[in-house]
C-alpha cells in the first residue's frame, strides 16, 4: 500500500510509525472538544441570529492557509455601540483600551506533520459547515468532526470517485467586437470547462 519512493519523502519518524499500518489509533481525535473562552462569544448570536458572514470575521479562509481569528477591532465595529453595558462586552472594551489581545482558546489543531490549507478547500466549493458542523447554531464553539487522517482521506476518496467538479467562477460580461457591417456585436465569452477535483490520497500530499 505504501509506495516506497513516496514513503521515503516522509520523515524517519513518520515512516517508522507507518510500518505499523496506516489505521493506527488516531492521535488527534479531539471531536466534541468545546473549551471555555475568555469572553462568552456566541456564533449562534452572530453567525446565526444576525447572519454575519463567516468571512467577515475569518477573512483568511478563501485566500490563505489559515482562516484566522478576528482581532478585537473587528468586534468594536459594532460593540462601541451594541450592549456596551454588558460585563462580557466590558472585557472586550478593556482589552482594546489596554491594547491586549484576547486569548481565545484554540479549538482545532492538527499535528505539525499534517498539512492543511483553507484556501484550496474553500475555493473548491466546500462550505465551512462540511468540516466544522452547524457553527451558526453553536453558543460555544465545538469541534464537530474527528479531523483524523481517515476523515480527510474518506472525503478525498469520495471526491475522486464521484468525479466532482470545481465551481466555475462567474463569467465576465460580453466583449464588444467590431463587425463587417460596422455595427458592433457582443461576443459572449466561452465558459471555461469545469475542472474535475483531484484531492491527494498519496502520503506526501498531506505530509510535506
Ligand atoms: C463576529 C465575528 C465572527 C463570525 C461572524 C464568525 N466567527 Fe468564527 N470565530 C470568531 C471568534 C472570535 C472565534 C474565537 C472564539 C471561539 O472559538 O468562539 C471564532 C472561532 C471559530 C472557529 C474555531 C477556531 C479554532 O480555535 O479552532 C471556527 C471553526 C469558526 N469560528 C468558524 C466560523 C464559521 C463557520 C462561521 C460562519 C458560520 C463563523 N465562524 C462566523 C468570530 C466569528
Ligand atoms: C475541508 C475541511 C474544512 C473546511 C471546508 C473549512 N475548514 Fe476550517 N479548519 C479545518 C481544519 C482541518 C482545521 C485545523 C487546521 C490546523 O490545525 O492547521 C481548521 C481550522 C479552522 C480555524 C482555526 C485555525 C485557522 O485556520 O485560523 C478557523 C477559524 C476555521 N477553520 C474557520 C473556517 C471557516 C470560516 C471556513 C469556511 C469559510 C472553514 N474553516 C472551512 C477544516 C476545514
Ligand atoms: C456586525 C456587528 C457585530 C460584530 C462585528 C460583533 N458583534 Fe457581538 N453582538 C452583536 C449584536 C447585535 C449582539 C446582540 C446584542 C443583544 O443581545 O441585544 C452581540 C452580542 C455579543 C455578546 C453578548 C453580550 C451580552 O451580554 O449579551 C458578546 C459577548 C459579543 N457580542 C462579543 C463579540 C465579539 C468578541 C466580537 C468580535 C469577535 C463581536 N461580538 C463582534 C453585534 C456584533
Ligand atoms: C469534505 C471533503 C474534504 C475533507 C474533509 C478534506 N479535504 Fe482536502 N481536499 C478536498 C478537496 C475538494 C480538495 C481540492 C482538490 C482540487 O482542487 O483538485 C482538497 C485538497 C487538498 C489538498 C491539496 C491542495 C492543497 O491544499 O495543497 C491537501 C493537501 C488536502 N486537501 C489536505 C487535507 C487534509 C490534511 C484534510 C484533513 C485534515 C482534508 N484535506 C480534509 C476535500 C476535502
Ligand atoms: C488527505 C491527507 C492525508 C494523507 C493523504 C495521508 N495522511 Fe497521514 N495524517 C493526516 C492527518 C490529518 C494526520 C493527523 C491526524 C491523525 O493522526 O489521524 C495524519 C497522521 C499520520 C500519522 C500519525 C498517526 C498516528 O497514529 O500516530 C502517520 C504515521 C501518517 N499519517 C502516515 C501516513 C502515510 C504513510 C500516508 C500514505 C499512505 C499518509 N499518512 C497519507 C493526513 C493525511
């Protein structure tokens, strides 16, 4: 099952571990991990009830490896006005005043030897909820999925088997063309053929 040339790309530790087989006990199964946060921020209120777009706060998700956690300045776009008398908002205001970052407790964390990039998944058309569950209903954020190697591979294999296509970006408007009669005509641009998604299932795809 393990292609030796690929396996040799892995670190010694990984290769040695892999000799015991790939479906060993997952080390990263933090499913349902739901730590208490320094401020009682609710996704159910912000992303659910008030329908604030995920990427209003997690601006990196479509363009970079990390989705990112918003800094307190983003919160203050509203909370200089909204609920300023709440003790939770006063914690926020105080942190901004002292120029201290809010120490959010990290919920999801892959081990360093596994490579994951948000941009490549989000632009392939996957919704956040596919991997993070119904975040818009969560009062306190929870890791919804196991995020083990088997979990990654299941989706990669299913995507390959179903020959799913990448979303086609919206078409540019028509291009004005000169014509023999002198009346310009509008030539519609040819839509690009949708690309078949091909997520990696070889070791070096995710262990770089
Ligand atoms: C108003 C800003 C805001 C919006 C809108 C928002 N989030 Fe968040 N998100 C945060 C903050 C702040 C945290 C860190 C605190 C926490 O975990 O609750 C966070 C944490 C997370 C985490 C966990 C990060 C970790 O530590 O592993 C995920 C996943 C997440 N958000 C997904 C989403 C999704 C999906 C949506 C849209 C449905 C969304 N968020 C909308 C502000 C926001
Ligand atoms: C294909 C699965 C997948 C999708 C789709 C996905 N995520 Fe994630 N997300 C992950 C994994 C895996 C991690 C842990 C990454 C790590 O530890 O390096 C993570 C971590 C995070 C984190 C904390 C660390 C970071 O990267 O900043 C936030 C916040 C987050 N995701 C938000 C989002 C939002 C918002 C969306 C949708 C726009 C989204 N995710 C879409 C799998 C996914
Ligand atoms: C787009 C506007 C907007 C942004 C941005 C925003 N919030 Fe809010 N927030 C609200 C609204 C609206 C409420 C609900 C107020 C109510 O219940 O009357 C709220 C409620 C809250 C509450 C509950 C307060 C209480 O005592 O009931 C907390 C805590 C909170 N927000 C924290 C944050 C944090 C932290 C951020 C930044 C990560 C943030 N908010 C960003 C609009 C926003
Ligand atoms: C719900 C489905 C799904 C899950 C879960 C998922 N992926 Fe993917 N993955 C994809 C799709 C779709 C692509 C895009 C393939 C393409 O663009 O051809 C992709 C691409 C990739 C790529 C190649 C592009 C890049 O970022 O370099 C890597 C590496 C990758 N995934 C790692 C992971 C890891 C690690 C996990 C688990 C933590 C994971 N994926 C979980 C669907 C998924
Ligand atoms: C689609 C992404 C992906 C591919 C492909 C992949 N892995 Fe992984 N692997 C991960 C992630 C994510 C983890 C960390 C989570 C976990 O331990 O389940 C991991 C963990 C591991 C671990 C440590 C697990 C343990 O139990 O200690 C080993 C060893 C490993 N991978 C070997 C391999 C080998 C060998 C291959 C090729 C046959 C491979 N991986 C292919 C994503 C991947």
